[in-house]
C-alpha cells in the first residue's frame, strides 16, 4: 500500500495533464490513417458534407468514417455544424492538415510520431545495452515525416530570415558561391537554396541512400536535377571545397559531431562559413521544461540518441544540446567566432567562419 500523503490538488493536476497527453496520443493512428487515405483532402474539397457523403467520396466504410470525424471534432482538428450533421475543415485546419504545399502544414509530425512507435522494440533494447540503432533500421515514415515536418519552417524562414542573418552568405551565393548541405535528407532545404540562387553550385550529402534517391526524384520533378548534385556520403567522407557548409537539424544526430565540424573546416574555402540550424534550447535543462522541450527531448530519446550511438564515437549530443556545447564543438574544430545569430521558438541559427 502507498502510505505517503498526497497533495490532492497536485495529484488532480498531474492526472489531468496525463489525460490530455493520452488524448493527444490516442489520435496519432487516426491522423496517419486520415493522411494515408486522403481523408483530409476529401473533406477540404467537399465540406460541409454529411458523414455519409464524406464516406462515399472517400470510398471508406461509413461507420469508421463517422467515428473518425467525431474524434477529430473532439480534438479541434475538424469542424461540424451545431447539430453535428455536416462536417468541414476550417481554412486553418485545411492549412495544417490537407495540402502538401501549405506553408503551415504540420501533418508530417504524425509520421515522426508513428515512426517512434514503430521503433519502440529497438530503442528499448538500446536502453539496456547502451548501444545505438542504425539509421537504416528506422521506419520509412521517419524520413518522410522529418522532411514534411521541417519543410514549412524552412519555407517560412530559410531564405527570408535565417540566411540573411549570416553575414555575407546571401551575396556569396548570388555571385555563384558553392554550397554543401550535409545530412540533406530529402533535400528540402537544398532545393530551396538552388531555386533561390541560380548561379550557386549546390551539393547535397546524406548517409541514407533511400533519402538521397528521394531527393534526386524531388529535384527532377522540380526540373532542378542539373542544378543540384546529390551524393551518398557521411559527414566525414564527402568531397570538395565549399564557401558555405550547412548542417540542418542534423549535427546533434551524428556520432562524431566534433569530427564532422573539423572535416567541414578542412573543406571550407578561406573565408567560408559553417551554418548550423539546431532546435532552440537553453544550456540549462530546466529552462527546456516546456511543450517544445518535451517534444524535442522525446524525439531525441527515440531518434537522435539511438542514431548517434550507432555511429563512430557515439557522442549523443541530443536535440536539446544548447548553444554552448554546439559553439564549443565549432570552436574546437578551428572555426572562428561561433555564435547564435538568430532564434525563434523552435530553431536557432549558429554561424562560424574559417579565417
């Protein structure tokens, strides 16, 4: 029997918080089903409609369709009339769930969450052994979700806010400078840079061959396959010399970030710059105890730490490493004046130079 006296108000607050988190977690499979079956797009294109009309248009069973609609309404992810007879997506709900090219799209987060659930067995074993989980063993929706999750933020910030904060980079790329995107994944950021700076020489490198193949496919669809050279390589094996070397949300995933930073220093032209885009975090863990910190620490436990531990050195920085650790890594690699030049609620931009 538990004998310690409990504070009833603190207990109720904790229990309610758990219920909120359980409710948020319970909808994960429904979001994935809705995304994979195109249900959000059907509702966006045809609402307001009855559950029967919706199910017929989506070619799904009506009983499942109605329960799905009611669950999403309860979550605030779908809208209904006063009598709950007709359903639709508000403009805001459409923007975050229905359209792949929306600058507010957030459905990719549910790919990542699903991948984390798929990875439980491997990561649980890693908890006991202290070993890592190799990147290629992650569920495919991890890679898809990462690209979809970060794309809206990159679209909103990369060209308008982040790169202009790094002194001289925009001018250098406009004049035909060379740019390397390390850990480029599906090439979301790489493609944006190539499209914005037609004179620049743009390269993308990633350790994961299927991601490079997808990046090549996306570039071809955009008629940019001749503008970007994608290569399978890790952060200590790519070839070439560059004016700008970027690590977008990936340095903390690497087994040897110190070695990766040193390799980047060696592959920068004189006067070149390294750009890190990393999750916003404080150097003090207690200052990361909030909603975004909870998300990043959780993602880090299931993805970033296992990935790093599977590689050489296995430093396992984690997604909330904080600016001081990251700046120290750049400084020890020989790069000058590492500093945060911009931050928002979710990301911070760090630069360092070869002088």
